[in-house]
């Protein structure tokens, strides 16, 4: 019986807790944004992705280009520059132009159609 009690006490003393916090660097800037529009990207009628417009609370906006599974593949900034995301490296510039050209370049489809999700009058 005494061994059992000692064993239980030894096991109870092995429980640990750990707290983690996000990494923060000096001069880090946090951007807050809200979704203000979304479009399906179609190629010959098939949905291949989506575009989500994010309005920054500090002013400005950008568009996030996603594949059909909702994974971010790139973004289009306020100057019309399209950037393709590359894992473990810097984003790659694809094209500067219209939203349609940027989405087509990021997704790798030359002919795309943007279909609004929500109110039909929205434009990216």
C-alpha cells in the first residue's frame, strides 16, 4: 500500500504546464483588416479558386487569392501588383495590371471569370 501511495505521489509530481506566446520583435507592425467582398474564380465554368478583398482599418486594401480549398496562394496589393506566395521564401512578383490579370497569373490560368459572392454590384 505504501508503495502505491509513493508511486502515485511520484507520478503526480511529474505534471507540468507550459505557456506560449506569439513571437514579437521590436518594431513589429500588426495590421487589422475586414473582409469587404469575395468572388469565385471560374475557368470554363469550374470553380478553381476565390478572391477575398480585405480592407485595412488603417486605410488601403488588398486582395487575397485562394485555391478551391481555401489555401492562400498569393495577394494583389493596392497598386495592382500580384504576388505569388512561395513557401519558406519571399513572395514572387507575377504581374502588375488588372485584378483579373493578377488572379490569372497567381493561379496559372490564362482565362478566368470572377463571379461575385454576395451582392452582384461588387467589383474587386
